[in-house]
């Protein structure tokens, strides 16, 4: 059934509501004027001014480091959690384990951040890069677990069984058979975790400390004093980084899926 004019109108309004503010922000990041609401001509000077703003550069470097580390650790832990939930059936404590894995999905970020803060204070851990990274791992691994678990549910285990029957050890079977086949889901989970880490503000504000100010926190603190063209520029760069990451993840996933279909076709032809 073809969409009617009403459906097209509602869809257009919805997309405009979601993306028009982002487009306006990007346009005004190239504004010559210091006033963000007054267009003064096209200019790249605010992007050049970013390199002179040491505070924003330091915050960006902290954000990238925390994002890379937390996304990697979250991907490893999330993949292992997904394997445990899919492969080991109803083991003792499964309900509690799955609840702990998925709790950050439904729990408000304020509650998660406050809980982590109380935990770090109770164990005497000073807030800084370590606590910030641990907090990001906590809420990113559950997203990775969901993505990888959905792939494992449709995984053909006969390939693993064939490798085991031929004498391949379980660990080697995982790295040679299972991991390459679920790699698109793992890569997608990593990109999602990295994006969520870059974007987080609430949990980071509870668990950060001296020398560990992330870019969202820095932007928020400056916006409270007024929006500047530099803020528009750095937000545009963030949008570009996230967009490029999503495109790369989508292309990688599509290419791996096509390669998997080709391999299955070749195997079926040879059989």
C-alpha cells in the first residue's frame, strides 16, 4: 500500500522536528559573527579557534580515551555475557545475572550515576579517569550484550559442532569459527558503545573527577554561560564523528553479511 499525503506529511514533520535543529546548529557553526543567532557570512574561523581552546582539546582527548577503553572493555564483557545467556541455558542464578546485565537499560541515568558514586565512595576510590571508565563500561556492556545475543540466537551451531568433532579445542573453535561469524554484531556493539560513551553527560557528571572532564560536561558548563560559535563548531565535529562511525559500521556489517552469504552459497554448491 502506497503512503498517502497525510502519512508523508506526518513523516516530514517528524523528521524536521528531529533533524532541523541539528542542521541549524551545523549551519551556524560556519557563522562569521560572534552572535550565534545573527548570520554574518560564511567562515571557518571558529573551527580554527578550537585549536586555541586548550580546555576543549583536553576534554576531547579525555572523551576519546574513555570512549575507546570503555567501548572495548564493554564489548568484551557484553559478548561474554551474551554467550553465557544463550549457550548455558537455565543455570543457577540466571535470572539475577540477566537482571544485572540489563538493569542499566531501564534504570534512569541519575539513579545509575548516583549508585556508582556511592559505590566508589564506599570502596574509597578517588573519582577520576578510572571511575569514569568503569561507569561507562557498566552502562555500555548491556547494549553490546543485546546486539550480540540477537546474533547468537540465529547462529548455526552445527559449524561449531563440526569443528569440535574434528578435534578443534573449544577455545580455538570460538576464535576460529564463532567469533568471525558474529563479528558484525560485535563491531556494531562496539560502535554503539563508543557512541553512547561519547554522548554521556549524566552518569559522567556523577563519576568524573579532577583531570577527567569529558567533552559533554565541558560543553554543558560553557552553555550555561551562553552559547558561543565555538560550541556550535565542536558539536558539529562530534556529529560528524558519530555519523562517520555509524556509516563505517553499517558498511562493515553489510560487507560481512554479503561475504557470509557468498560462503554459504559456495558451500551449498560444493555439497
